[in-house]
């Protein structure tokens, strides 16, 4: 089972990062028949440009920008479960997270319909379960809806189910390191996440076995 955590905060060991680690710790504590392969990437440590809207990915199914995002694309494709974490800046996702999401547009397949509308589907075949981790320094729950909208678009493009969202609100006053209840919630969420992924993998194996049996 491949688990990928994309940490978009420029600060390591702070609010969103702590919650990510709790999720991953819960994942490690989950008993399942699958070995866990966990990779955590700090997006702020990568060197990559924002999407240039050049149209290259429409024709080539890849990105024209050859930078550190090329290292992340394969991990996204191979992931069975993903975590994306980001702090809130000016009421929305921080720039590092938004740049990451914009660059994932290369996974989007635009299919024209007879009524001149478009259907947007993912080029990634493997379905995954995604958890979004957010933190608001001085904001409260008013940021959740707008961030969920953007993350939902990301899920569509990378063929992910939005499994759960977990937020730390008003962290300027209530830092996550001091919030044992929230940290425990994250750890339990990580356990449930891996258990749900394991069930999906088991179902997929049964479907593949049945399909192979029918072919023979």
C-alpha cells in the first residue's frame, strides 16, 4: 500500500505538519495484510514554477515544465492514499499548495460532449483516498467551504475520493502541539483511512481475479 503525504507549509514541525505525522502514525498502527510504503514530501523544498497555461498537457498528457514536479507526478499516480496539508493564508490555501494543485491539471482529461459542454475526468487509473489537512491561524470554520471546493477539483483530476478533512482552527491561540484531542482525532482518522484503503484493495483484487477467470 502506497501512502503519499504532500506537506505544503513552509514550516516543519508546526500545526499542519504535526497533524500529518499523527495521521501517518495512526496509519502505521493499523493492522492490515498490506505492507505500508510511506513517502512524505515537503513541497516548499522543491523547485518548480506555477502552471503557465501553455496547453502542452492537452496534447501530450504531460507537463512542458521540466522541474521538481516531475518527481512528484509518479508518486501521485502510484498512491493508494494521499494526504495534502496546507495552512491558510489570506483566507485560502497558501501559494505552495495552490501551485501544486494547479500543476496537477496535467492529469485532467477534457472530453467534449454533443451539447458543446465538457466533461472533466482523470487520466490516472488508480483510485485513491485523500485526506486534506488545514490550519487557520486567526480564522475559524469560515475557510472550510472554499478550501473544500478547490480540493474537490484536485480529487477529480487525480482520481481521488475525498475521504476526510481535518482542520485546526485559530492556531495562533490554540496551537496543535497543545491540542491533544485534535491530535488523537488525527491518529484515529489515519487508522480508519488505511483500513478503508485496504478494503478497496481487497475488492479490486477480487474483481481482477474474477475478470481473469472469465477470460480463461
